[in-house]
C-alpha cells in the first residue's frame, strides 16, 4: 500500500461529507479530530487540498479558511515547493493533575466513558458476529501488530488507530464517526496522565485477546474483553482524580 492510500485508510473513520449549512464548522471539527487522534502524526502531511475538499464536499475556499484557523492555532504549517503541503505540528505536552482537572471540567467525563464503552463493545460484537473479509482481517492484525511494535512515545497513537480500525470495520459509518469524536475527547484526558508500562502490558494482552475473539467470530467474548478494556481505562482516569 502506498503512502497516500495508507493515509486515506487511516482517515476513513473521520472524514465524511459535511451537512449543508455547516460546512466550515463541521470541516473544522473533522480536521481537528484528525490532529487530536494522531491519525496524521506531527511532521506528516495532511492530504492535498483537492482530496480533502472532495472528501468533505466543501469548496477549496472554505477548506482554506479551515486550514487558516488551524495555522493560527499553531496546529499546522504550510510548506511550499515540490514536497510542500500542510503539515501537522507537534502539540505542546500536556501533563499533570491540574491540567487533567481543567480538561475534565469541560466535559461530562462519566457520560463520555460510558458512551465510549457502548460504542466499543458494540463495534467489537458487530465485527465478530458478521465476520471480516480476508483483507479486513489483515488490516485488524496489522493495526494490532503496530501497537506491539510502537515505541512508548508513539503507543497511544497506535492504540487509537487499532480502536478506530475496529470501529470502521463494524460496517456502520455512523458508529465509526461517533467513536472518533468520543475517542478524541478521551485522548485529551489520557494525554494528561503518564504512560504506565504495567498498564500498557495489560492493555496489550487485552488487545490480543480482543482481536482473537473477533477473528474467531465470537461476539460474546469480543464484547466481554472490550468491556473489561474500557473499564480499565475508566478506572485509570478515575484513579488520577481521586
């Protein structure tokens, strides 16, 4: 798979045509999700303007207004030349209990975590119940392998891709879009707490069991493993707030 095709596949759960009347706002929301989810890593290039405008079904004038907002916020930069384009910039590190509490004050954390659990368990069960094609199974296995191989600094981004892949493979674009939105909120909270090696090792065992259940076509087991996984994340966040 070439680089452009790989990027298009990664962005599929997020990029979708916007509704008439809210083109600017919805396009901004979707591209912000791409950045917050790490689907395009810092230093990587966003898809070309023409492709983004086509995927979002907005004019290139509107898209440029969106990109200007992201530029003014220090999230992207434009580069000229043969290898130019719009590139994602590194986000300032966010950590500490004070920052976590500030971000939690802006959301209903219990609602977010419960909604995430509903979407995640539903996606896992759907994938297992309806089965995956050979190509889809390879995509899921590759996403799992990427989490195993990821360096610590890149782990959360690869973890996000695995979960988004599962949501997309559920066959429900609406579910995938809702999951992308709630995962972006969860990531904003997780970014404020440290990556704990023991927790990551436990998560990886759950990821492996989850993918095995999906590929075995066992929706009950897939749902149970995913519920346990989501509860672990919720407990971790609550622990840092206690």
